[in-house]
């Protein structure tokens, strides 16, 4: 049989570790050890252990023949459905033994995947009372998840809604009696999360609700993308069971109140709670009830308006240094209603921010707190504790906290100048020139690990710091009058250092951010000229090609022609690369090669049209530099949203590798399954200007669609 697990004669009584299964053994935890009741949960509501009987030889033979029949691939869909239904009837009363058998469980998955809704629901109702035991087994968990996925496909049929709801209700009623063991089991927790997703009506394999990747979380914290929990994913929702979701979550909370301290630090229960909170995002009424329970608040304190007892608050803050609870707190802060967020800031986390920021796990809680601040007053409280700690935090390697602070200040338009000043002070002294600021931030770890910082120099050949790059990109989004030291620093870099930065994907982003900033055209060109003679070399690199584009956009006619001539020299080789055709087309290199005068005239007319537009609508140096970028994008017919997309092909680790302190062990678990344990400020007027530029130039500038690679860029 070839069902993903090779069968051996007579091995139905063995588990996948080769150990003989006792005919009356208790459910194992998937590691060969007997599953014991959770040590912190001993009450009368605990269910009696399920006794597993060995599968009878005749039954094992029957299901083996069914598996062979499916492998023959000689039946149509209708015939297959009938066979699946008959086989599931045969499984009645033996669901637990079959689902937890290493070999037969595969066949059972095939049956559940191919049967009709009546047979599927009949099977689930038949084993509803033992569904927790099945879910906590290594093989049984696959069976349970397959059944839920099959149900999810049938949910789209409105006529099936009632029977599915009744089936799920039976299962939920069993789970809420004693959810603790299931929540804390590596297999059971995954099944429970799938059930929660099914009740909500989201895809069961949705990464957003099964633990978003660190790169996505960081992108949201740095204003790169809107949170996936902001209600913008409604197009992915299907018919759900909101009353069942509420019943299941509230049932779990009520039954596990006394064990909350344990659940906070258990990695598997933490994942279940994270999923539940994400699914309830936007449902403030439920969240206002659930979150205080998760934080250890009691009804008496809530009734008196105290929110949380000071002793409990201290214990809760200390628990935030645990990997599992730090992850849970991040989600709590993300979904919490504003009133609850404010209570957590002022009554739970106040005066503990620097302590948490200093911790390898706790610092992520602070990052989440900062990123989800709603008001300037809240940022003022945060700034009071962390505003003077930039140097300390960078020295401890907590650059993520600094990046979150900068992004939040941009988003809320507060403390912007103070941010720029504090960062510059953290990487230098008043006696030093501004020249060293950008290089030191590009190599944060190198600089802060250097004993004699005054003698630190550019570490040639070293990789640039991921978070340092992101911080500088954010800095160059501020008004030019606030970032003059940074502008002076980047334009004062030696030509060889500018080239090395442009060749590093992280450094290239910084150069591009500077060229898109409010710095004057003269300052930008001072940097661009340092790359003369190397544009062809840079264009051959996928990342460098975007830097060349930005340099071309920032240059005058003379600089643009210099760039075009360098690309013409490598046109043949460049056209064979992924990014080459797009770049050659964007810069119109073919026209430059055959009709250079016409090319110059076209470039001059673009600049002239740009100047005429701003004479007509008024301009300043600041507006001019912002709209120079818009003019370039207009001629390329680039959507305003494309600049916010995450670039996947170019140094995909730029974001994901920055979550360096993630100490959770969330990739543990069974075979074949990966465990997840791991701005729009100022857009109004600028978008109007961009649209006007596009309309103004549409008659003289041909539309060109940007290459797919452009859609994958990461822009801060």
C-alpha cells in the first residue's frame, strides 16, 4: 500500500516508533510515553482515560483492501463516495482504534476526504465523545483535521449549514468540559486551532491565524502594511458559526481560569489562545471579557475599577519574559480595544517598559505596545520611559524597540524631531561630526560591540545590519529639516563605501530611501555621482537594479545619460537577467542606442513638463523632491500601492532575519507538519498631486507597465 506510510505485514499493532502497542494501553502522547492528565489540572470534571483496544485482524484486513482499492484508481467520483460511506459505516464504534492506528489512520483520512456530508457528520457524531483523545494522538490528530477540512468544504453549501452546525455543537460541548489537556498538547492544540478557524469561517490553513510569520508582524509594526487583523480580509471569510465560536472560547476560558498562570507560559496553549484572540479581533465585547482573564485579573478588582491587583500585575509582567506569554501578549496588545489597551499601558506595563525592553523575549511585548499605541498621550507615556534610553537599547541589541518607536512617532506625528535627535546622539557624541552617523547605524552590531568606539571604522566586507537598514529607511521619511545630520552623513560617505552599500541589499534600501526623501536635489546628486562607473555592475544585480532606477530618477540630464551609456555597454548580458528587460525598457536604452538625440529630447521634455506642472500648481523644495518621485512613477504607470508591497525575490531575509530574539520553540511537533510558534500618514494631498501629475503627462508620456519584480519591492 502506498498511502504515504509503507505498510509491513502484521504491523498494525505497532506504532511508528516500532514499539508494540498494548491491547489495552492508554492514549499515548505521541512520543511513546503514556499521556497523563495535566499536572496542574486535577478536578472532578476531568474525563476518564480512553482505553485503546487493538484493531481486530479482520477489520485491519478490510481497511487494507479499501486502501488497495483506492490506489488502483479505477473508480469514478460517485462510486468512490459510495465506497467511502460504506467503509465509514464499518468504522462505527471503532473510530478511536482506527484513527489512532498508524497505518489505518491514513486510509481513514482518505475516506473522510472522499465521503458525502451525511457520512462525514455521522462519523464525527459517532466519535464526538472521544474527539479530544483522537486529537491528542499523533495519527488521530491528522484524522481529526482532515474531517474538519472536509466540513469546511461543505460549509459553502447553505443547505448543509444546519447539519454541520449540529455536528460541531456536539464536539464543542465535549471539548469545553475539559479543554486543558487538549490546549496543552502539541497535536491537540493544532486540532483545536483548526476547529476555532472552522467556527469563524476562515481557511483552516490560514497563516494569519496559525501564527503569522515574523516578517509580516515586523512589516506591520514599521508601517509597511496594514494589520491583517484590521478587518480587511473579509473577502477570505466563508460561512462561519459565530455562536459556536463564542461558546467554545468562553467555555475554554471559564474552565481554565484557575490554571491561567500555567496556560500563559505553555507554548501550545499560548498558540490556541493567540488564535482565539485573532479570530475575535474587532469583537470588543468578547475581548473586554476574555483579555482580563488572560492577564490574571479577578472579578472583584474589575468591579471596583482597579483593573488588576499590583501583586498580580508584577507576576504578570514577569511572565512576559517567558517565550510563550510574550507571544500571547503581542496578540493581546494588537487586538485589545482602546480602553483596555490604555489600562494595560497605565496600570500594568507602566514603569516596566525599559526592564522588558532589555529582555530577549520581553522586548517583543514592548514593540507590540509601541506599535499599537492609539494616541499622542499614550506615546508620551512610552517616550518618558524609553526616550532617553536609545543608546542603552542599541547597546543591548534591542534595535527592534527603537525601530518601533520611530515608526509609531511617524504614524502619530509626535516626537519626530526628538526621535531623530535621540538616535543621532546614541551613535555618536556632541564632539563628533555627523559624518559617522549613517555608517554606524548600517553596522549597528559591529559598532556597539567595539570596545573603543571612537576608533571604529567601516568594516569592509561585513554584512550590513538588517534592523539598522530599516531604521535608516524610516528616518529618511521624516522632514528634511529634522534629518540634516543624516543627510550630511550619507552624502559624506566615501565613494567606495557608497558602492559597497549599493551592492548590499540592505544598504541599497537605505540609498533608495534617501533618494526618495525630502533632501534637496543637489544633495541627492552628490551621492549619485559617487556611483558613476558602476551602474552597469549594479544593474546586473536584482537588488541593485532598483538602486540604478532611483539614481536615474534623481539625476539631471547629464547624469541620466551617463547611467544610460553604462547600461548600454552591458545591454546584452543585462537582457538575460530577470530584472534586465524591465530596467532597459524603463530607461529606454534601445532608443538611446539608436536615436540618442531623440532620447535626450524625450528626457528633457519630461523634466520640462514636470517643471511646468509645479509652476502652475506651486512648489517648494520639499514638495518638489517628493513629487519628483511621483513624476517618475507616473511615467511608469505604477500603482500607489505597489510601493508598499513586500519584495520577495530580493534579499527575502531583510525582514524575516530581523526577529533575532525570538526564542520560542514553536516548530516542534509531529512529522510532515510545520509548527508556527514563532504609513499612510500624508497620503491625501500627495496622492492628489500624483494623480494630477499622471493626468498632466498622459498626453506626452506613453504608459508602461512595471515589471513584476517591481511589484515585489519593499519600501518603507
